[in-house]
C-alpha cells in the first residue's frame, strides 16, 4: 500500500474508533436522560390525574359532610336535599339506609326509585358487619331507577342519630372523571387507571379487555413496588396515592415509544454526523497526505532517473517539509559522491587496462624482437640479404606503429598495417608455411582503436 493510503486509512480508523466511543457514550447518557425524562413525564401525568381525582373525592367528602349535617338538623331535610340536587347536577341521587341495609329514602331530581330493586349496587351490605365508618365504591351502574342507568361512584357514610344508626349514600356521576382519565395519554399508547390499596381495579379505560381476559394488568406486582416510577422491561409504571382516599392512580407507558424512538432517531442523526465527519476526515487526510507525499514521489522519481543514468544524471533539489528537504539534500550529496566514485573507478579501470596493455606489450616486444633479430641474423648468414632487408623494413614499421608517438589509440588502418608487418615477419620466419588475407571495410579504417589489439589475437 502507498503511504497516502496507509495515512488515510490510519486517520479514518482512529477517527472511527474515537467517534464510535463518543457516540456510544453519548447515546448511553442520552438514553438514560430520555428514560429519566420519560419517568418524569409519566409521574407528572399520574400526579395530574391523582390531583383531579383527589379533588373529586374531596368534593364528595365535603358534599357528604354537608348532607350529614342537614340530615341531623332541624330544617326541612327534603327541601334541603332538593335544593342541593339542583345546584349539584353531578349528584345523581342521595339515599339513606337503616341499620339492616334497607332503603329508607331516595332523593333524586324528577326520578323515583323502583318499587322492587333486585340488586342495589350503590350500597354494599358488607359494611354492616365491618368497622368502617365510610367507604367509596368502585364505579358502577346506578340500578335503583327505571330506565336510567348512569355511571356513578357511591360514597357511603355511617350516621349516628336520635333514631339510631343509619347509612347515607351519595351517588356522583363518574362520567367526567372517566372521560378525563380516558383522555390522559402518556405517549401514543400509554394510559392511567385507578386501583384500590388491595390491587383491585377501580376504573380502567380498557376494562372490557380486562373482563374478557385479553389483557392482564398485574396490579399486585405494580403496587408491591410502592409509590414512584419504575421501569420493567419495556414498561414504565408510575404509581401515586390519592389523598383522603383508598384509591391509587397507576400510569403505564412504554419505553419504545418514549425512549427507544427518540434514541433511534438520535442514533440516525449521530450516524449521519459520524459518516459526514469520516468523509471530511478522509478527504482532508487525502489532501494532507497528497501534500506530504508529493515531494516524496518527486524524490522517488529523481532516484529512478539516477538509477537509469547515473553518470549523466543532474540532480535538482526537491522542496517540501523540513524532513523531506533533509532527505533531498542527503540524496543530492549521495549522488555527487556516487558520481565521483564512478568517475574514480572508471579512471582506475582505464589506468589498469593501460597498465595491463603495456605489460602485455612489454612481454611481446622483447620476445618478438629477439626471435626476429635471430631470424635476420640467420638470413644474413645464408646470404639472403633481400629477405633480411624486407624483414628489417617490416620490423621498423612494426615498432614505429607500436610507439605511435606515445598514443594509445591509433586508426584502424594503422593497426591493420601493424598486423600485416607482424604477419610478414612471421611468414619469413616460418618459411611461408601459412597464408593470410585481410577483409576490411574501408569505411571503418578511420575509426580509432587501442594499438596492438590484433597482434595478440593473431
């Protein structure tokens, strides 16, 4: 891999790890904050419902106290109750019962109680055998009127009077409270409902599902946790008691609505930001690495040029960062030293070849001269003066060309003439035992070569 790719990959990986760690920490804290916010929101909704229901029950207590006082007073009870029902249209009926739980009186606007009541849901006769002074029933259908079945809550109070023990029951319409509870939403699918201290459902906006067994609220587990807000799995449960009442408000909401959805949206935003940051980081790293590596590429190209033609290479310094400049200067010094060494080696090789050639010439000349002079002397003894003269002329030509005024390079024509003189002498010595011919391109005769090159080969 190139340095640019390594640098970009390294920077992107470091940024990815750092951003992933930061994103994980941020999302963890964000999720906790959202869970806390969801719990707070659920608690506030439940507290609001508890406040409304508490106001409702407090109003019931005040109305009951007023009615008990009127029942024991000397004024006209029927007239007082009639006026009370006129100014309190939310009160459906006021009934009284003897110590045996039998209906004594019923006050209602423009309505009379049935002559035969099959089951009176507004009075629980179990109160007769208990030590309770008062009780609030669960919401139920008023059943003492003919053709009129309002949804009511009954508050029952024991009254001790001159006529003995009696019970006074106040039926208030529950439709306003039920409508309010039905309209309370915590998230898209969250809801509130009422329970008593034993976990029994007083009112639930989804009562039909509970009665049919499709839904199970599990109030025992919820109420066992006490008041407050709790998260169990995907459910947020908030519980708040109602003052001066045995009821409690329970709020149920869902984490995936209040928390997970927001967290997933934040994850998408965070991933988009991370992707954008990584893209910017990659582009920036690519540009930065290009700026840093461009001088190195130039230096690498200069090295390739030097490798291809070191002798004639002319170095041009590469500019860049301080380290690149130092490397460029070092390479320039190395080029100069290598070229100096190459020139030195070349000169030494030339000198060595000259020395070797001179040594070879020194070996050839004395031996050849001795043999040639010996042959000339023999010819003179044989009175072959003409042949001796030609050998002397050939020997003179041979030595004249060998000396060449100290020049090491001579024309090829002179080198051929030197070789012909050498062969002429040898032919006399060996008495014409061989013959020879020269085939030389005239165009090359003017080129230069080292002297005494052909003679050792011949």
